[in-house]
C-alpha cells in the first residue's frame, strides 16, 4: 500500500517554473508508523505540483527520506486534492479569492441551500443557484467557470500520471498545453518531443506504446526517423543522411520491420511538414540545414564586404612591436592587417606559430585605430572560446575579458535556449573566437544569430585538431572551401624550431613518424614497453613531478575504461600526488575515494557558479557530517557540491584528450597502446601531443603511434558547408 500523508499545505520554501516545489505541510493523518509523530505537526515536502493553496486538503503519496543537508523530508511521487466536504470548509473555499465577487455572505447563502453538494451543484447544475437571494447570473458564471477550470487542471494532471508520465513530466506537459493537453496528446503524443525540450523520444515512446499506439503507426515512424537522424548526428558528427541508412536503422529503434510503403509515406510527410529537408540524395534535419546555410550566407557576406586598407596601419603596427618588444613575421603581419580592414578572417596554424600572440596585437590595434578606451573596447569587442579554460588562456594572453560562447549568449540551463539570439542580438561590433575547430555547426549558427549581420568576425584555430564534439566540421570546411579569406601561420614562433614536440606534431600531420626523433632532445621522450607495464612507467614519471603545480602537469588518455584507461590511471597515481593522510578528510563516491587536495575536473556546465565543463581545480574541503559537502577551488572560485551533484566532477590526474582540448600544460604524459583500438586516429593523437609546452612523454607501443598517425578514417564527417561555399548555390 502506498505511503501517504494527509493534511494542508502551509507555504513554499522554493519553487521553479517547472512546478518543482519545496515546502511545509501540516500533517493531519498518515498510514505510515514512522510518520505518525508528525500528526499535528509540519514536515518538509518536495515534488512537482500544478498548484497548491492553503484552503484545500491534500493527500500526498511518496516516501520519507533523510536529506543529507536538510534532514527528514517527504518526497512526493503523486498527490490528490480532497474536495471540501464540511460546510465551514466549503464557505472558506468559496471566499478564498478564487471566485471574484463572492464574499462570506453570498458563500454562506449558497451553502445554506445546497449543503455538502455545493461544489457538485456549481459544476453540474449551476442554474439552480439563481433562486438563492443575492446571487446574480454573473456570480453563477464566475463560480461555474472558475471551478470547472480549477477541477480540469487536476483532472488533466491525474490523466497524465495515469498514462505513465511522472508528476514532473505531467507538470511540464500541462504547463505547455493547459486545457488543450488531452487534445494534443490524442492528436499526436510524439509532438511533445518537439514542444518540450526535456521530453525525448524513448521516454514518450514507452508511454505511447503503453497507451495503445501501434508499433508501426505513421506518427511513431515519423518520430523515430527524426530520432535516428538526431542520434546519428550526435554519434558520428554527420550533418546529413541517406535514405537507405535511415531505413536500415529503423527496425532497431521501433522493434518491428517497417514496410517500405509506410517508411516512404512517413519520410515524405516529414519533408512536407518541413521537419526534414531533402536535397538531391541527402536528407537533413531542418535545424541542421538552416544552421549550415546560415553559416555559409553570413561568412560569404562578410567576406565580400568592401576592403578599406588604412594608411596609418603599418606605422601603428610598428609602434606595437616596439611597445611589446617583439617582431611579427610576414604571416603574422598579414593576419594582423587583414583582421583590421576585413570583416571576416580565418587565422589558422599549427602549434608554435603564434596564434595566441597575434590576438593580443589584433585587439590592441583595433583599440588604437578606433580610439577606444579599454572600457569602451569591452563594449565593442568580444573575445570568445568554446571552453572555460580556452577562454581563460585567451584572457591571459590579451589582458582583456574573455568568455565562453555559451556564457556570451546567456545560455539558460532551464530552457536549454540562448537569451542572446536573433530576437535579442548582442551590440558588439567585433568578435574574435579562439579554438574555433571545437565549435560545432549548431553552436556556430547560434552565435551568428546573436550577432548583428555586420559584426566583424575573426576565427582562430588549428583545423588539424579534433573536430567539435557536436555535429559538423565547421572550421575545416571553411578553410578547405578556399572561398574565404584565410591566413595560415607557418613559421614556428613558440618553443623555437628545435622543439621535437613541435616536430612530432607536424610529422603526425604528414603521417610519417621516425623513431629517431625521440629521446634526443630533453622535450620529447618515448618509453617502449608492454601494455601491462605502462601504468608502472607512468607512476615512475609522475613521481618526479609530484611537486609541480597541478596546472602544469597532465596525463592524457583516449579512453576511460580498460587496463590503461583514465579511471585505472587515476586510481594508481592518486597516492603519488595526494597520499592518504589522517589530516585529510575523505569521501567515497561510487568506487572512487576523493580526499582533500585531490585534483578534479568539472564534467558539466554550472554557469550560476561560474564553473564549466573541463575546468580543473583542487578539492579544498570535504564535510562528512550531517550535511555532506565537497568544496572545490577553481582558481580561487570556491564551488560547493552536495550529494545531488557529486557526479559533476571526477579525478583529474588523468583526463581525456577531448577534455584537454583548448588547454596547454608544461609536462604531458600520453599512454599509447594498441588496446585503445578505434581511438587510435590522427587528429586525436595530434591534439594530445600539441597540449605539451615543454616536456612530452609517450609510453607504450611505437607501432600504435604509427598506426594512429596514419588513421584519418575517423575524421570524415558528412557536411555541406564546403560544397555550398565552392558551388555558390545558396
């Protein structure tokens, strides 16, 4: 039997727009012995609710939980509103303010005549009230309409939960459609996926099947096709798909074979409804097609804008060189000049070519040429990067404010939308974006929507690095089209021409690595060993750097699981960098023991706390009392974690190569073994190698490194930005 508490809502402590509520409830009755002590007292409750008021009596079903921070709470899974039955309770309800124009006198008159059936009469036979003295037709209409609306909302919530929606999801659905909820679901339950971003195909599909939807129904096939295209996009990075591959994947998703006739009908309807765009033999999700075409149109427009060389440019640049005590090479000078008099420019180059250095020159030159104070410069110029660490490096290089693209666009976690968009554009006039290879098609399009059409844009990046985690290969496509203004930096600037780290990176790009490059200069070491020996060698190397600042040393690996995976490496080297000590508090999360002073990495964006995916910090304090907390120091930004978000961080003595993109470290260790299998490919290894500034160790199998350098099959993504730019068809 379900555990319940019955009583009255007192007040809310916290509530959000999705209906989540933390509040105080006065308990009058319960069927649970452990809750009996709360009868006549209040208890904290949590859950999702449509509406709560102080007049009604509620039955809340759920369980008693002990929150580590807030103590005992009743976690509500579902609830019912009890209709007022006693005359006094009905009078109180009618005079609650819900029914405009009904005061105590009129309420008592109504209850005197209709008694305990008052609410039933109002709903079913409202005209009977006209005989009651003092009750007007307007009063009757107000009572009937408001009570009907009031009852319907609870009925709809109940209807949704009976279908299989959680109370939370039922709230999301009701808040979206209100009184039209049942009609929307009856028309097409899969429409909820498009209208409510928190609901996804698999969740809705289970509910639909449970409530009688046929496995091969047209609406289900249409939703499944969109789901397949979105999943393929997320997994492989493709921007378009072929009919045959969508059809071949469909039975895996819907669990039955689908006839070619129904499949074609579903696909054609999606095209007619403009959910899918069909071009030649390519099929795009509408959002992807619009994103690619927007990128092409905007960059082509900016690239074609009239060029206005400035007469004083060369002298101003010479003054900058004297001020900074540097001498720009020919490629750098070209990049700096073109960034000033062109509205669009791509600056690309491998490691050590000075991409970061010239950004400082570009920003200062722009300030001087436009006669801006630094305060005014901050209003007109935006320095952006895809990750928090890349943004920080950008800020350190230019001594100006930089931010992540998500923060600049004011991303809302609650709605999963950007507040800076096509309807609310930023007023900046010049944008420089670093680590542009990491920007996926959707994010680039969102950024362009948030910028004015004439905003100058400079993209900076190395297109030989890993492409974006999301779909597309934007920077690579823009450069390969040879249709836009690009300056490639080729002369080595950082570390000098005798850096074997740099030489190795370029050898990887050429798919030709000679073992003779290793163990010659101090900056590059290869330790050949068997797979089972790799971690022992890593521990030996790590021990020599245990006192180095945690920001300067990093182990990078391609995979989390396995003998030489990230999880196992972290487990083995933790005691080297942060040994067990009675003075250090510890806390076990899953299978991992965390202790104070451990190096950790953030796994998700937490914009409210100014910490982002990929940020690295140290555990400052662990509290294991009644309120369990972990405090992490991210460069003097102390972020507090409770058990509800302990999964947002993990040990970071070893991290993934993807997480390291956009960062640099003085010393890097990379295990390289054939056991990494499909993760051995050129761009991954190139990205890992180019994270090292002063010293790089590779440990494992040289043949695995050779294999990785020659494998570029994982890099091929189906996109059309390049061909659109070349053919000029948009």
